[in-house]
């Protein structure tokens, strides 16, 4: 009798969850996260002081005020400037640990993290320093939080394919720490086809692949990423709606889209959150996921992104649970690990009012 009563009380508490608490309780994977994009302004100034770097901003408030972007390129110009404060292993270790501890607050159970070695090489920081710091920070944080992780080495598409291939070659000593390669930075004028040979080389090394496509670039870039780069996921991909045949293909193949709602609004892909097509894509059967992209710059981490779409698009608890489920499905976790998280998500969803 006491056991039955306790079970009912627990069920009652679960059913009473508000939307924010329900979102936080859902086990989620974050799959579109640039670790450099978690560099908060306060840490920027602390590291600049540590390394004697003079910034073009006089205060944290002035730096935050600069986060009014016209488009992707205006963001990238500031992003690469600020990234210059990351110089030694301790910096990258702190960056990785800080993100993982923050992610725990949002119910993240697994994350697949992008990093940009070419951006750091431009500031004279060797790949060995980046890898040593990131892996140490991630491993320590996993021990503390239980959040599992994978690393994805991204190529900067505004640089040459030759430079990308050289970066991949330099990364070979850390092949065992890399799950995949990715493609980010300026999309306009830099089609995925430019990097076909680099991604073929990565495949030969046993690496998986993802690529930014269909954020500012056309649907054709999504098709190139699928057909020429053989990616497992499309990062962003929201412009797929301009090609109904492509939408049908993405749904049929369950090819995941790692969508970043707050980022899309801040970078003017959508004028406001109410205009975002995430709900429409979800209802068409696509494997849509929610992510924070560069949360220090775009106004929120994963919980904030979930809340924004839940409130602006009127998502039900069932749809929010589907987004969480999609994130696990789209991850590079092993099948048995995915199954365990599906069970937890489905149980939580069943206990919620429709």
C-alpha cells in the first residue's frame, strides 16, 4: 500500500511539471555547439588580461552591445576577433569544463562539440594545445557531470580546401579522439563541393561527417553535403523548405537537421521566432533537433532555445519530447545508449498531460 501511494505521489509530481521543468527534465543531446561560441564576455576579458591582449572593446557591456548582427558574416567578424584570447591549454580546458557544467543545468546528457583549429592556428596556437586543453576539460567534466561527449573537427569553408586537408593531416595523432569532421564559417560562395576531396580523405580514416548547409546558402548546398560529402547530419538546413523534393528526401531518409532557433533569429534567417519553420518541419516528419550554436552570442543555451520555440510556436509536451528523442537518434551514440535514453524520454512523455 505504501509503495503504491509513493508511486502515485511521484506520478502526481511528474504530471505537475511546468513546460520549463518538463524541458529541463527531458534527456537531450546537443549536436550543434561551437565550443568557441560558449566564450562568455566576462571570460573574454579575463583571458585577454591574462595574455596581455588588447581588445577593441573597453568593457563587458561594450562587447555585449556589439552582439547586434546583420547577418552571419557580421557575427563571424566579431567571433574570430574574440577567439584570439584563447591561447594555452588551460584556456581550452576551462572553456570545455564551463560549457559542460552549464549544459548539465539544461538536462543535456550527451553533446557533440565543434571546434575550429584553423581559427586558433591563425593566432599561432598549435593544434596540440587545442586538443590537449579540450580533451582534458571534457574528460574531467564527464567524470563530474556524467555527460558523454564526442569531438567534431570543423574546417573553415572560407579558407582553401588545401588548408583543410593540411589541418586534417595535423589532426591524425588525435584521430582516436575525433568522431567526425564538419564544415562551418561563411556559407555564401563556399559550396560543400569545394571540400569533397577533404571529406573523402576523412571517410577513408573512418571519420563520420556533418556540414553546415542551408542556413544562408541555398537548398542545393544541402544536396551537395548529402551527395558529395556524404554527411550523416545537416547543420541548420532550414532553407530545405524551398525545395519540396528535398524536404521529402530528408524525411524519407531520416536525415537529421541540427536547428539553432535563437541563432537563426539573431542572424536574420527569420525575422522573429514566430516565423521559424521548426514546427512545420517536425510535423512533416523530419528528424529536427534543437541546439544553441554559439550561445554566448545568441542569447541562450539549450534550455533557452527549447523555451523559445515552445512558447513562440506553441509546441506540445509530446512535440518537445519528440525533439529530445530526435536529438538522441541523430547523435553518434551507440545503439544501446540511445535505447536507454529513449526509454527515459518516453516514460516522461507518457506521464505528462497531452
